[in-house]
C-alpha cells in the first residue's frame, strides 16, 4: 500500500485540451518548422507542374483522340509567340564600349564633338578659361579618336603637342602654343582671353582638316 502513492506520482500527467493546444502552438512556433515550410514560389511551381501533368496524363477519349495533344502543342506555341510580341526577342549582351582614355589628368569621357560644343557654349558666355580648356581637349580627343596620336596614360598637354607635331608637322608650332595656353589657364591660374581661345580654336579646326603624310614604306608600296 505504501508504494501506491509513489507510482501515482511518477505517472505522466496527461494535458487537457487547452494545454495540449498550447503545447502544439509553442512547438509549431519553432523556427525550424517555419524554415521547412514551402515558399509561395514553391507552391506556385508545384501547382503549375501538377496542372501540366494532369493535362498530359489524362486519358484521351471521345472525338478528340490524338488531336488533344495537337491542340496543346498549338496553344504552347501561341503562348511563346505572344510572349515574343509583348516582351520582344531576348537581346544579346552588347559589349560595353571602352571608356575614353583620360586626357591631361581628367577622366572626361566626352567625344571631340561634345567637347567642341561645350567650348562654343563657354565662349558664348564669355567664359574664356572653360572655352580654352574644352577646345584644347577637343583637339586632343579628335586626334586620338582618329588614331593619329596615341598618348600614353598621364601624358601632359605639351607631350601630346609634341606627338601631334611629329605626325602632323604643320601643327607642331600651333600645337605647342595651344598646349602652353592650356597649361597657363588650367594649372597656373592665368586668365584666358578671347584671342587665346581663337588660337586654340584654329588649332582644332586645322587638326580636323589635316591628314598624316604617307610613310616612305607606303609610298614605295604604291
């Protein structure tokens, strides 16, 4: 008789309905269960898969016969065509155009024509400093775009002018003068003038019209 209380106290307690529901809610609230639940994408993909499996696994009977699969194929092709009409054909990846090389410690990637337009606008405002700097850059950019001068990284304006003079001898003197004006305005802080801008503008225009002289090897080959 004395052992009965011990056995009854050691017996597991059975929860009532409310306690059981509370224990179940706490257990299901564990992050492990939430991580294992399928996502909305998983449920949608499963629904689409089951739908397609039902279409192709359903027994074909009646008047349709094998034509049912033909209709499904036509519908699939029509869906692809509609998608192409709405979203267009997939585009091939276009190789990015290499960035223009920096000129005279500036990474301005504008083309020669864009730099000329900026210089003209600055000149119209009477901003001779900006007009001179932009026009000399347009002169240099134009020669690099045409492959006449290929300056190394970090080349100065005077070094560029020497390279231009070696390829286009007629521009040797004007290019050196233009580089001096550019340095005065850009680095020495000397104010630009309309007269100085005109010299740089003529240099750029002459460079556009100039063509490199044929080399001796080209002349001999012809």
